[in-house]
């Protein structure tokens, strides 16, 4: 709360905030490549055959996309069409080895879970800046090594490590950015389509150079310009203040004022000291925050549980569609591109709607759209019989669903960060991301269960989106509410809200009694 007063005093949204958004959100352009790599690398080439290794004539070719090359039990030597080079044809992930490519994606998402879990604790312990840049450095390094994998076992270990670094970046970058922006502009952090633009560029890169190894090398090279930003990136003002680093915090305020050409508030030192004192008062001097703190008080605990269920369902739908894009009819690269850019208009809408109708009802509206899109796929897949209509129709409904869930996620992550105080904000956001990875780990298998039939996975997607729609209503509105810095402030704010609701209820009761009289 005190930090909000300081930030608004030196310009809640000005040149410094634009710089911060570039520094901490722009790297999502490349981390999106790391996350979605298997949406291309895990695609099976259009044509493949099994050839009897003991054969000497063309008659021992199996049929197109058939695993057996005869009845003599001899092993296969697989032949693939040359339009793309993926890990499927690199290590023969077809027939009895087809499940390995799904396993690689799930292991990668397990890495994202571990990274989200560790970075939430790390960002609150050693700071946002160090955690952010360590993850970025390792992400680039692991991608470079992955390009030269000599076995699928080596590749799967590296995909796990890459996933961990992506998870770390996702957990840290958003709250890190938001902590520098005034309360009237916080929704702008979700309106920046860096992830979507990055994944769209990834689709174009795959189209121009359809080789899984080359894509890892290109991705590693793209990290280099972002490493230089370390020298101008500030540590979080809020983190410094609540950890008692008041001199460093005031230097960040000086930097903000200088960039924005504003006068630093005369009471800056007093506000920072108050913030630090409130933090010390709210906890024991030797207390180190951990994930238990987001469940310690019931007022925070029930919100955390609802938030985590919603994140898990969102991630299941979002990444299920992303990694299952190869199952859609039509051009792979065009579908990858459309799935990426479809949510950009929604992000712009989030910027305006989240401040007009609030975070809660914006999220509710787009979850409703996602539910309609998912069940639309189910209906179309059963009603339409013509392939010329079925392909475009299912793709359109899938894009509607993807638009809904992606935009709802952008809106909901604002209220997720605004729900927690500074001292446990990264822990709460990290726990939500951890829950999300549970959904993303399961999603590749769920979307593969029906083969080419889209009905089974989209029945599940539609059901989870309907659940999210209902759960969203349970959470309080956070629009225009000041960011709390300590758990004490959150509990006091909730008590004030409870008293306000009780007063309204009593007034209605008294009014009803008067009317009866």
C-alpha cells in the first residue's frame, strides 16, 4: 500500500514503466519457443513406411503408416517423407515407440512445475532480478545443448531442464513487472502479447526451417541480446523494502523519478520505513516465508485453493490445444500461427474490460466463450459429415475456445497477483503456476486419447472451462484495490470487506422490517 503511493507519486505509468515492461516481458518472446517446441518437434512427418530389414525388394514395404513389414516378426527400418525433420523421425517415435513423444512433452511440463515451485521461493528469498536472469541464462544454454542431443534419453533430460527454466521465468516475470506499475495501470501487463507474438514467430521459423535441431540453435542465439539488460534492470522496489533494504529501495525510486522526469515524493524515506516496519510487525524477525504461508490463514487459504484449481484447468486446455495442433486438419504451420495470434485481440480487450467491468467479470466472460468453443467442437464433430466443412468448422471452434481460455488466463493472472501481498506474492503466483503444470502434464495424453477424434478431449476441455466459469464468481474483485505488502494488510482488508457486507445485510434487514411494520 505504501509502495503504491510511492510509485504513483513518481509516475504510475510512464517511461520507466515502459522500460520495465520491455526488460521483463520481452523475454517471453523466446521462452514461448522453449515451451512450445514440442508442438513442432513432436509432429510425425506426413508419410512414413516400415521396411523389413531383412528384405531386398520393394515388396517387403509395409503399407503407408503401418507398423508391420511382414509376418516373419523381423524388425522395421522406418522411412519418412522429407518435408520436416522432427524428433519423431530422428528417433523413430512411431508404432510401439509413439508414446515416447507424449512422454517427452509431459516430462518437459513436469520441469515447468519444478521450476515454478523453486522460483517462487527463490524470488522471495534472493530477489526477483537474480532469479529472473539465472533462469534466462540457463534456458538459453540448455536449448543450445539440446540441439546436439545424441539420444532421446539425453534429449528428454534437457527438455525437463528447459521446462524448469520456462517455469521459473513465467513465475517471476509477471509479478516482477507488475510491482513497478501504478494500481490504475496494472492490467496493461496482461495486454502485452509478447507470448503470443513469440509463439507466432516460432510458427514462422518452423515453416522457414523445419528442423528440430536448428530451431533449438536459433532459440539459443536469440537469448544473447537479453543478457545485456541485466545492467539496467532494477530489483523490485517492493521486495527491497519489505526485506529492509531501504537505501537500495530509495535508489530505485530515484531511478524511477529520473526516467519519468518527476520529483521524488518528499516522504519517500518515511513510506519505505513504514513499509519495512509493518513487515517486521507482521512476522517474527527470523521468519522466512514459504508455501505454507499461502494456506496459513483461512482468508488467504480458500482463495489459494480456488485459484490453483482454475490455473490447473486453464493450463490443461491452453497447452492441450497448443501441443495438439498437429491433430487439426489443414496446414500445420498456419494452424500453429493462428492458434498463437487468435488471443491477441482478446488481450487488447482485457486491458479495457478489466478496468471497466472488473477482473472477475472479464474472466467470467471469456471462460464462457471458451466453454462454448469447446462444446462447439464436440457438436460439429458429430453433426458435420463433409470433410470439406468439418475441417474448417472444427478449427474455427477450436480457435474460439483457444481465444477464450487464453484471454481468461490473461485476465485472471492480474487478479491472482493482486490477491497476494508482496511478501508472499511470488509464492502464491508460483503455487498457481505449479498447479497449472499438473494440468499441462496430463494434457498431451488427454488430447491423444481419441486419436483423430476430437470429441473425447474437448468434452473434458468444455467441462473444465464450465467449472472455471463458476469458480471465478467466488473470488473477490481486485480492480482498483491497492496492492497489499504484508499478510497483515490482507487480513485487515478482508475484515473491512466482511464488515461492509455485514453492514449492507443489516441495512437491508432493517429496511425490510420497517416495510413490514
